[in-house]
């Protein structure tokens, strides 16, 4: 392949007459740069040789550019024209269009490279591309809320969307506040196990270090070495690496610091002012998205749960009971339905006030954590009445469980405003199949049995001891209207 032979006088011509930034180099050294190159990039050929020619090329383009040099000098085919991202002294991303040809000087081969500044053009293209990507990403976030897939999934969707929109990012996290700490709820690029129980003091956040107590600003840190050393992490590939630059946006919900979105890079100066604008836009949209999701989940919670006890409400219990019966019939399952009715709630309300009565209801529901297994279900059916579904347990074993729970309540009364209030209840059990096949039948039988136990309680009768000794009284002639 023919190489143009350069003479010393040619350098002066290139310097005075070529309006484009021009550099002559090979893999080992930079032979020459013209005045326009020094003006645009801020380096002369001596400094480039001292720091290494590779420092001129942006990290993502090093391999390709030096492969081009090797191919050209070895006489293999190569692209004489293309686009590349370089690093000027003033900025880490400087886009140029290059055109190269082979030259020789004093018996050594080089590439003569003309560089046309297309930086603004590329910035505009990248900006438009990011806006399109951002619009699609925010649409994905909105669709997630409509589908009602939950907050945990939403955080992952948000993070994935942010990293798509900010192309220089290679990893990121969504961190949520827990008191004076934040914990990771979504991550990309990190080893998941290393962040499973990861908690960080808020004051250790890059965001806090960059902007201080007022966290309501997007922060860009070009070189994290300003905070000490680089942050070492375990990546998804299993290799240790270092976060060298970051951009972070706070999340505020109801005017309170809720958490932060962090997008990181292993390169210094990976993010620009355009990314700050994008993150500010993302911050506003994410805050709206999370607020909407929280509102949606609050409404969904209220439609299913009792607001006082946080147990299922009657409407939702009756809704899921249909599915319980269908499953039991299909798989020949057996379960017990239990009706619970708190004793003396009216007296508690009359003597100590309704706040004490509400406290007693909550105390009962919280205590049932020791009674209910994962497969069981408990709902507040109305007022002081509760209903439960218990699987994989005979009635006799279930009675022993419930009686043990009753005894624990007697032993540990509710302490409310200086008073000890005993929480007790009466209960009745019915069995699916032998006592009925639908909710109406099962509930009536369990409710009748509960009421018989309520009578015994009102009479001060220790029914457990009496029945064990075979001395149960006859209640058939009792005037039940006199009992509350």
C-alpha cells in the first residue's frame, strides 16, 4: 500500500493551511499535532507522548481505534472515515468525524488523521435520543402502575428506565429511607447478594456528601475521589470494580425525603449537564409515579383490610371464601371455620371509653399472630366478631390451640393508661363438609356454638374443666335475652 512520504516542511504547511484539527500518530507515539488541534483539545504532541496517546481516546473507543491503526499500518483493510469520541482537556466526551491516510516519516509509518468537530451535532442527536428513550421509559412506569404490580416491582422498572435513558450509566440502585439509614430496594449491575441486607447511613450517601442536608437537588459527582477513595463494589459479573463517578436524584413524597436514585459509572466524568436535566425530569416523574402507586395501594388495602386491626374485612373474606370452597371441593381438602366474639367489649367501652375498646380489638388481632399459621386466614367480620379459616388441624387440636391462646391472653392483659384490661373471647368451630358446604351454613353452626360458650362465660363457668370432668350443665332452659 502506497504511503505518502512526509518532509519537515510538510508540518509547517499542515499547521498553517489545514483548518481541521490534525494529528499524526501510530501505536507508539504522536509525531505531530497542528495548532488547531492544540486549540481544540488542549494538548501538544509532547504532552500526549508523556501521558500516552491512548488517553486521547474515550474508553469505549480505545480498542476499535487502535485496531484501526494496527490494520492500516499492517496493510489490512480499514475504515478510512468514521466517527469517534475523544477526550479534550476541558471535557471527557468530544465527538469528531475522522478521515485518515497512511504516511511515512524518516522510515517509520504513521496515520495522518483529520478531525472534524461534530460535537454539537452529536449532543443534539444524543439529547433527542435520550428524550425519546425517556418518554418510552416513563410510559413503561405509568403502565406498571395501571397494571397494579406493586411497589417493589415499580422500583425495578424505574431503575431500568433511568439507566436506559442515561446511556453512560452501567449500574445503579434505588435506596429508600428507614429512619437515619437507607436500604437498597432495587439494583442493576451489582451482585445482588452483596446488597441483600445493605443499609447505609443517610450521611454516607453520595447525594448527601455532594449537597449536604438539603437533599432536594440532583447531584453529579465527576470524580468520587473527592470524597476519599473510590467506592469498591461487587458486580454482577463477580469481579470487583470501583465506582468513579455518579449522578443521584432524591425522591420526595409529601415533602419528606423518601429515598434516592443513584446511577453510577466506573469511568471518571461519565455524566454531563444534559444528564442532570434528564435526572431532574426523571425525579419529578418518579415522585408522581410513587405517590400514585402508594395511593393505589392504600385504596387497595382499604378495600380488603379492616383499618383498625389490619385484618381482612368482611367483604373481602366473603369474596375469597368462594375460592376457598372451590379449592377444597376440587382437592378434597378439609378446613375448620371459627367464629370469635370478644367478651365484654361493650363494658370496656362503657367503663374506659371507645379508645380503650379499639385498643382491645387491636390487641386481640395482634395476639393472633401466635394463633394463625401461614396457611390460615383471619378476618374482622364486624364489631367485636372475627372469623377464621384453619387448615390441617382436627377440631380437638384446634380447640387446644385456641384455649392455649385464651390462657396467654388471661396471663398477659392489655395495659392501657395505667389499667390492666383482660382480653378474652368466646368461640365456636364448624367443619367444612361435615357441618356444611357454604359460608352461610358453616357460619351459623360456628356462631351457635360460639354463643353457647358465650353463655358459659357469662355464668362464670369454667367450661373446659367442666367438660373434661363430665359435669356440663343443661342450658336449654336459660333465658338468653338477659345475656349481653
